[in-house]
């Protein structure tokens, strides 16, 4: 196709939009020009929302949007707008609510029909090109909608008003506020345990998503209470996921979700945000249990992200890896026929790998039954008994088999990597790397996280204009997209994590600047809570409808992240304004938060921060004793406990946040030149101790006191 026949998406920055620039549809990007054209021509709008990693989005592109007959119908009867949900989460979230109100389901591709003003009146997800299993063909839907808009316009307008009302009520929380109670934490935990799958781990039935926030909340509550039921839920879930096909057994890293309840057959796309939040889970689980299996998985996630989702030269985390090479395959890059495995391995390796990963003549993939998803079926001891060789031999054969199979897989065409660097997902990844680095002693991960954060702050942050949503696009295009609440909250948290990992006060200062901008731009001073996007910045379609997100979907909810950021800042500044705004935000959905169940898990984590004293374990010293103290501090740190390691030269007022400057600098131990650790909580510090054993004893005593108080 020549440049002359490209549509306007050739000027887009998003990889997903640019992938459609050759289509015969006269696509528009979201913006004033598209709506003005629809009003001028009095045509309804066809809105398509998808993502570059979305398999069914590409299927609908090929089946319908690349079909000349369907394109002609669209071009004659509609104004077509295509949106990348990763680039414009504000657009996606509102029209998801609309389509769910209309059809009872959402997801991607999201196909919505709007009035010229952008008000939705009909919609669905994937529409097949022909009538199929009760689904009307897309061709028939287009003609019917176009006819209804012309011939039954009053009905269409009435329907659009009803849908708009559903959007405005979805997350307004008018009349749903109440007094905050810490009891919500156990209410959310109870929802998780009720949904827990005893057999396979995880929550609910197929399709199964990982839900990292409820896992992190459960790990935290287990560490505080010692409740073995909680330990069983999170250890079973994390182990079953990591041994399943939803986990990439060769390269590391998790696919987005499992289509079955056993975690065997995944949807093969791999997202930065899933892997960042699961990395936190596995590092946290290792902290709480000492189980080295969780540490190994965490290291493997870092290995995969380092290799595939990282800009090693400049810093930054890429957005995603696609599931497929083309529409004719379904995860073929990641799956194996028995013959493919045998061709890559020795006879002994093939025998052991075949048993361990369940590689057979008939596999799990419907589109090609010979293809096997690798998952851990037979444990090493069972293989050892069956083949009459030692477990050490089995382990060594498996290790070499993994290496050879991965090397062979690298020779295959590789699914597309979207190298767009989103601020919110990068901030989550920075925080995850810093947690894993501190828990597992991964200094390279720590350095890369700090370099990535430095890039965000250099290229996407300005103290006057604020944060952008995108640092850089995959195709080197540039586009200014104003940051959203989630960008600000996650970046403020990442900066606080960076301060705690480096003792560089500049990160604390920037965290405070970003949080203050977040309050100014997004906080509702009348009703409390934070809007997801800055009011008044954009109002096309239903963007003017205010939204205050509290449900995780699937990334942590913006309001919950904002509360966590404010409470952590309060712990360092003793500024009551931060805590007051956090409390008002928690109160906003307090009357209904429990109804969200596990989707309110980050709200539950925020509730832990609010109802539990913020504790800082500060290690001061320059020698091996200080390192030993820091390792002990890290091993027991929870969600509301942070660890700082300072040299004696850093333990001065001008190098510390206000609350630590007022407490730590007054300690007589500073003048003695011997490494020590001090535990500070609620703006006062306990007497210093000098050995890891003394610190462990002190922390155990604090934990038992907290348990007795809770009881």
C-alpha cells in the first residue's frame, strides 16, 4: 500500500493505532476533530478500543476492519475512532462501564456506538464477520445501528441518556461514604478466602487472573497474625501459578491470565504491570515464609524483565510482549510439539523434560493439538523413582533441557515487544525491583530501578507542568498525554521507595512535590477522594463524567495508591494535611467498599497503612555490622515498615526528612562511632540496639505486642 492510501493513524504515536494505518477504514484518533466531523455530518460514531497485546483485537481487525465491504459500510455511515486503552485509560474506563451497562460484559476489543457528541447508546466486545453461535455479524450490527440512528433517533438519544447516567453513578460514591473502620481489611480478606480454589489455588473459576493485591494483603496479614489459613491461601496460589503454564517455564515471567482453572493454558501476552506486581508478591512471600522457591521465582521474573522488557541503555521498562506472531497461531512461540522438544534435546533430556513438563503427542492447544504448554506436572522425586536415577541427575538434566529449549525458542520469530514506556507501569516496576533488590540482595536490579526512575523524572516530570503519561513510544513518535492520577500516585510511591533504597534525599523531595501536584490537580476538596484525570482538561464524549477509581482493574486503583503515598509522606513529615486527605479518601467509599471484595484489595492495603503505625527501621553505620543489621531489618519488614541504611555522615538533619531529622539526629549513639539500628514509630524512637540478634528480639516483641493488642 502506498503512502497516499494510508489512513490518518499513520500519524499516531501508539503502536496499536499505527498497526491499523493500512486498513481501508477512515480511522480518526480520539479528539475534537473526530467529534466535530461527526456533528457536521450528523453520523453516529463507531468507537473501537483495544491494545497492541490483545489477540481478539487483531482478529477483529483482520476479519472486519480489513474487509473492503465492511470498511465501505463504516466509511459511509459512521465516523470511526480507534483508541489504545494503554495510552488512554480515561477513555477506556468510562466506555467499559457504558458497554457493561448495555450488554452485561466488557473487555477488549471494546466496540461502542456513540452519538456525534460521544454519548454511548449500544455496544459489545468482539463481533464476528458472519452470524456465529448467536452473535450477530458485524456487518448486520453496523447496518442496524446506522438505520436505528436515522429512523429511531429519539429512542437512540433516550438510550444514550440512560447509559450516561449509568456511567455517572458507577464511581461517584454519592451517599456511599461513611466512617472508616479497620474492619474492612478482614472483610476483604474474607472475600478472598471465600473465593479461594483449594485444589488449584487462585480465586474463582476460569478464566483465572492472579490478583496480586489480595495476595500482598494476605501475606501482610499472615506476617502480623501468624494465621496459617492465610499462609495456605497465598503459598498454594503462588506455587500453583509458578508451576503452571501461566508462568513461562523457560524464560521466566507470567502471562496475563489462565483460560482454565488449573493455570495450565494461558492467554500468552505478558504485561509489565502483571510481572511487577507478582514480583512484589514472590519477594514478599519469601520475606514472610523464608521459602526459597519464592525467591527463585522472583529472580526469574527479574531475569525475564531484564531481558525482554527493559531499555538497558537508557533505563525504563517496556509495556508488553504480544501473545502471537500472527493471527494464524495461538502462542506458538511459547508452546512445543513433542518432535520440536526431542529435536532440541538429548534422549535423556527429552525423557526427563517430557515427564516434568507433560510433553506428549497430544497437547493442550485447540488450534494445533500437537502443541504442548510447558507446565510442571511430575515432581523431581517422582521422575527419579520412575527412571531409576538420582534426583540430582534429574535436576541436572532438567537444567540443561531448559537451557537448550530456550536457546531453540530464541531461533523462532519473536512476538512483538511494545517498547512504549508508560509512567504508571514504570513506577510500579521500579517499586517492584527495589523491593526484590532489598529482599534478595540484587544490586544490579536496584541500580536499574533507580536509573529507570531517573529517566521518568528527567523526561516526564516538570515541577510546573506536572507528569506525562508516556515517557517514550515504541515507534519513536512523540505525543503529549497529560498524566493521570495513577501516574502521579505510583511515581510518588516509587520515589519514596527510591529514597529508602538509596538514602538520597532528592527522591523524598520529588515524592513530596509530585504528591502535592497530585492533590492540586486531582483532589476533590468538596467531597474527598481523587479524580482519575484532571477535571476540565478534556471533555470529549463522556470524559467530562467524573470518576474516582477505587477498584483494582487490573492495576492497583488510583485512589488507593494515592492514600498510600499520602500516608507514607505523613510518616516522614508529620504534616496532618496528608493524613486528613487520606482519611477523607478512605471514607468516600467506606459504605460500599466491602462489596468490591478482592477488587478492593489495594484499598485494604491502604487501610493497613492508615490503621497501623508507620514504622521506620534506621540502620546507621559503615561496616559489616551495619550490613548485618540491615539484612535482619529487611527480612522482617512489612507493608507499613520501611528500612533505611545511613552512613554516619548521612545521619544529619539536612539529609533527612523532617520526622527523622527531629528524632534520629538526637540519638546519643550517633556520637559513639559504633553501628546501630533504631526502630521509630509514630514519631518517636526506641533505644538503639547494636546486633542483629537484639534487633530480631525487639521486632518479635513488637509483633507480639501488636497481636495481643489486636486480640
